[in-house]
C-alpha cells in the first residue's frame, strides 16, 4: 500500500471515530429509573453500617446521593402521582392510592403530557415500563381480587408495558405473593407478614422483574431511539417475603430496635396510626398498637424482614447495573434510584407509612449521570419528589410544562450552585408539613389538639418531642413558609 493510501485510510478512520464521538456526545441520554417500594434511607450509603447494600452503595459512589429528599404524600399511589406529574396534591382524592386511575386514566390526550414519561415519549424516547411505576403493580387497572384488564393506568406514557407475574398469574397476586404461589388475597389474609423461603431470587416476583428488565435492555441496545426504562420493584413493601439467604445475612438478635419506639411527647394519637397495614396480616406474631410497643424480639424479627428484602432488591439492582455496563449502555444512561415513601420500623410506636413524620416521608434518592466528574457526592440540599420531573427533562434537554410545582435541581446536581429551595412540603392525615434543613413544622386541620407540631432535627433527629409550645417564635417564623405550600387541600 502506498503512503498516500495509508494516509487516506488513516484520515478515514479518524473521521469515523470523530463522528462516532460527536454522536455519542450529542445523543439524548437514556434513563434507567428504578423505583423501590417503601424504601426509607436504610442503606449502607446512607450510613447504616449493618445494612448490606453493596450494589446501591456502588451507584451512590459513582453518582450523587441526596440525604434530604422528601416525598409529597406518604402512601404509594399518591406519591407516585406527584412524581409523574410534578404537581402537589390539591384535593383529598389526590391523597389516595387510586388517584392515577381516577384522575389520569380516563382523560383524553391533551396539550399537556399526562406524565414526564409521556413528555419524553413525545420527544423521541422509547418508553418501557416494568412493574410498579404508577400505583398498579403491573400498570393495568383492576382490583386486588380481579383478573387484569387491558386498560392502562397511564394510557399515553408507555411505548411498551410488560410484566412477568410468574406462578402468581396477576400483578397484584405477585405483589402480595408467597413462595408457594399463593398470595394474601387467596389466603384471606390468614398469613404472616413475613416469609423466608429457601428459593432462588426468581422464587419471588422481583427476581422475575430483573430478568425481564435485563432482556429488555438487550433489546433496547439496538434501538436507534433513546430509551426510558422504568423498573418498579415491590420489596421491601409488606409482606417481608424474600429468599432465606437474604434473611441469613443478618443476625436477628444483634439487630437494634428503633431509637424512638414510643409515641412522641406532646403529640395527639391522631398524628399517628395503629399499624393497620401490618395487622392486616392476621397471623402476625403480635398486634402493633399505640398502647405499648411490640416486644423487642418481634421488633427485631420485623426489622430483619425489612432488611432482608432491601438486600434482596439490592442484588436485583446489581444485576441490572451489571448488564447495563456489559452492554456499554452505562456510558450514556442516567440511573435513578428512588423510594416512593418511607416506613416506620416501630418508630414513634408505628409500623408502616401514612404519617407526616420523617420516617414516612424521607426516602432514598440517588442519581448517576454519565460522564459527570466528582462522583460519589453527598448532597444535603432539601429536595422534593415533584422536583424530579423538571430535573430529568432538563438533563434530557426536553422542555417541561411551565405549570409544574417542582423546581429543577440540576444546577445543584451538577455542582453549579450550593443549594436548592431547601424546603419540602408533604400532605396527609388532615395536615401539611414543612421540612427545612433543621426543622419540621406540621399544621393539622382537625379538632384534636395539639394541631401544631415542631421538631428540631439538630437536637432531636428522631422527632421524639413536639416543641411547638416551647418555641413559639420559631413556629411564627416558619408558619408563613408553611402556608406557601398550602394548596387549598383542606379548604374545600
């Protein structure tokens, strides 16, 4: 080959490489969105030294971990609706689990997108949903005891909506499933709220979800469109059912109980609840209530179950991330791990969510951006679930509607500014709560006193004493800020 030919070939190879490089830099990023049900900040990367969550910890070490992320509503369906729409609740119906079915499923396609996923789809994204992204376990509308319908909870958001319900046959059966193929409904609630069966990961449905998601990633690798892949894991939602090997990671007797296992001082019982979700599993070892905490032995067993389920999901996340990397998709894929609400593990004498305390509202939020320098950052700014919508669209260079309640935190995420709004608003149980970097102020619209609660997280991180009556000057200073988050929810 002559020198001229060698030179021409070299120039050609260089140009091809340059064009490929330019294309990778300008192509819209993919999104892998991992939703984990009832995931509070009980992870190794959040400082829990007992938890075994190496896969999620690895994502955090390569991305940004938000230590002060709060959901708008401490229940699954309503929290997810706020995520999907970027809007705070404005009616009592918007605090319920069926809000998406009632307010979104039956609407005709309009000018505004039904969700941020729909907006991505309208801007060239191929969108795939697996599992629980909105409230329904598989994205279809039907009740727990019915057969699945063909009606989607989000009719316009998904290019594909897929699910493997395995031996349980329906999404809701799988959601409440036991290893033998039965479920809470089929057994008329005559079940324990936990199970440790000696099965492989696919012996419970979240393992099947991982395998389906891996298959889908391999297909999406060859898609010429950017993709949004939503993977919704069920655990650690009750029942605490997962393979026995994850239970065995932990020594039950050495686990601690809640650092605040009693009702807070100066608080009415109306601010809490009687752990009905746990007690609905009618073979529970002990009934939880507000008269006295469950025994330490049972508290440790339930904590073992919750931890085991989180470790089980952590393994699924690891398998998914490993596949993303094996396919070289990680080089242009934003990864988000999000918990839809927290969960009281006996804190304030409560087992479950459905309160306006930190344990029910503070959840995991981890975001990994491809190519971002200074990975492994810990972001202390107060952010809210409604902020995720505009932030994701900004990262993807897609316009968001002007009407959103959420505000983008991309500048904080990229290290271009020091803090976000630094306030979060949440709604439930006839109340509104304001969270700042130091305080939680709650106002209840009810007859039972006290209706104002104030907690100082600097001196009382476990929200054990309501100091509103002792610190009226702080209440007076924060109340106008709380009222800014009043959407008229309780004034109808």
